[in-house]
C-alpha cells in the first residue's frame, strides 16, 4: 500500500528519472492517490491512477522506479483515463524541476467517483467523504455536479443507486 509520504517520495524519484533524460512531464492524479495526498481522507492506496504526458517517457521512468522499490509496473497507471471526459478544474499537488503533478478539485473528484462507483473498492467511502467535504445535503445537488462534467447518457444507473443509498433525504 502507498501512503501519502510514499507517493511523494516515488513522484520525486520519477522527477529525477525524467531529469536524467531531460524530459518535462505532467501527471494528473485521480482516485486513491488524490484521496490520500490532497484530501487526507484515507491513509493509503494500492496504486496511483493518473493521466500523464509524455506517456512513453513517464511509463519508462516509472518502471525504473518500480524496479528499485520492488513495486509492480502498474504502481503508476493510466487505467482510469476514460473517466476524464472533460478537462477538470485543477489544483497543484507538486511542482518539481521536471514533473508537474496536479489533481482535480473536489467537485470533479466527486463526479468521477460517482460515475466509477465500484462497489468492490473504496469508491463508496470516497464518495461519502467528498459529499461531506463539499457539505452537500441534497441528492439533486450531487447529480447537478455530476452532470456538470459528464453527459447524462454516460452516467451509469448504478450512480443513482449509490447516491440514494448514501444520502437519505
């Protein structure tokens, strides 16, 4: 499991790898890494879900970091990139010499977590945390936020069930 401290250390090492190759990189975090680093909603995550550029160079640098720490090659992955359907409002997480790291702001994270709504993960706890963090009291407001970033046609029906389960009105 990766703690906020571990995540920062790994990202700094990734920066060093990029510096050796004189590559400037950008990583947009999502998922558990944001919940650990930005919101301090949980103590750890199993991996770092993100979008990143330049993809090839960051993947190669991440593999070198993984090897040093006996991590899986997927410790930094872009498997969640399909959840970025619009350009999110951003907040800076780390500004390093060769790596800029940002995270979506809370409303976008809430929308993303609600659309993902995976029952076998920490998504439900993350959604509950973000609803409290944003001080939302009505389901309609949650759906308004989701629809601000995701077209209605791609919001799964399970999202409605999740919100109804978490918020009693």
